[in-house]
């Protein structure tokens, strides 16, 4: 696949985001993106730390006991290299994960979808499988993970690309005008 970089306004987008088929298949992956083995949790912004603090009392009730205890005793984020990251349980599940029929899901998103908060979830989570690198400005790339093979297969079947799958979070982050420019540039 071509690794060309597409300039969209002041954001650089790797071409694979426009071309790679992708649509999450939770029944197959079981929410693997929320339970990757890692010493580091999902990146969040300091603004998101404040937003999560504001909704925490409405979100925490959806969490399993171990996750509630971790948050109550140690908080929900840690700082690595001066940047906040969500905590994980046993270097796997995000501290905000709850399980629904064996599928890892986000308690923040559950509270949002039920109308209890106005904060959906951190943008890095919402954008997944897109990751943002900073090279003097945002550069968007597709995160290739074996756990997402079912999403690639479903994307092929339903003719959905990463760009289409991530329309809502891309619009949330950069605005409707930016996303319209992006769609026009990729011919969608």
C-alpha cells in the first residue's frame, strides 16, 4: 500500500487511512484495543484529565470492583515523559473497561451513550485505529495490529475504510470543514 502523505489543511494524513478497509468487529476482537498488553495506557490530554474528573462519578458505577478500587486508591491516570496516560489493570485492561458478554467496552462511552455525560471518551481512544504523531504538527497514521484483522476483513466486506469508520472522531477533533476537505481530497 502506498505510504504517501496527504496534506489536509495543516494536518498530514498517511494515504493508508483513505485506502485501508476497516470496521470494528467487536464480536471477533472482543474489544482488544481496550485490553492490549502494555506498560502504558491510552494517551490523554490534560484537558481530558479535567473532563474525566468532571464525569468520573457518573462513569465509575459501570466499572468492575477491581477497576473502581484502582481509581479510588490511585487515580485513573499516570504521567510518563510529562504526558498523562490512562492507567491499566495488570498492564492490560484500561482502568475504564467493563465487560459485556466477554467484550471489553468503555465505561465513559456507556455513560455518554446513555445521556449521563457530554464526554464520550478520550480522542486517542475514539480515533483508534488512527494514531497521531507530532512532527511539528499532527501526522495521522493507521496503527497495524494483528488483533484488528477481523476489522480489516469486515471493512472489505462492507466497503468501509479507516477514513469512513473514523469520520465522527476526525470531525470531533478537526471539525466538519476539515473532514469535508479530506473527503474531497480522497475522492469520497
